[in-house]
C-alpha cells in the first residue's frame, strides 16, 4: 500500500503541473485514476484481512500501543477518504472512471455544486496528511527496529515471522 500511495502522490504532484496541452496530461490522469481504483481494491482486501485475522502482539508501552492503534485507524480512514474524494473529482462531470480500459466504475447519479473543486481541495489536503502519517508510521517502525530492537519492522514486512 505504501509504495502505491507514494507513487500516486508523486504522480499527482506531477499532474498538477501539466497543462491541458501537455502530451502526458490525459495519460497521467487515466493512470492516476486506474491505479487509485486498484489501490481501493487492495485497501478493501487489507481491511477484510485485518478484520478476519488476529494481529500479532505489539511491543511497547500501553501508550505506544494506543498510539499505534490510533495511527493505524487514521491511516486507513485517510486512505479511504482520499479514494472517495478522488472518485468525487473524477466523476463530477457525470462520467464514470475507466480502469485500464478493462471496466468502468460508474458515476453517481447525484452530484453537488462545485464538486470537482471542493473534492479536489479536500483530496489535496488528505494526500499531504496521509504522506505525513505514512512518514511518521515509518519512523516509528524504524525506531522500534533500531532502538527498541523488538522486531516490529520485521513483523510489518513479513507478518508470519512475528510471534
């Protein structure tokens, strides 16, 4: 998920600098939308997996465990909000989202005034918030690995290696 998020973030930063007449304008937009839908499907799978499976015991103090739980919840909610706002931007004109030319996600039959602009502003803010959260999450995992030496990073990368 993190690699997909960082790639889409970078692509999004690139896209906002393009003008309508740039050669890659439409292609980057289509790629961003398609990968966003793929990431949504991966997100659904991750949420289902977390719901159906137990998580390994977390190392750390009660405060660290509570902070990690809140951070994980925030990451998942930010990801969902990012994808919902992306959908609202993409379908504001009443057209669906074509995914790699394979299938189309239909637009909702209702929309609101200035949907593309409002959702775009929210999407931008959420994207930056998510990047900050992912960076903090990564730093916390590195801290656990290098300072606490509790194997948290190893458990994140290879969950079956945890206890």
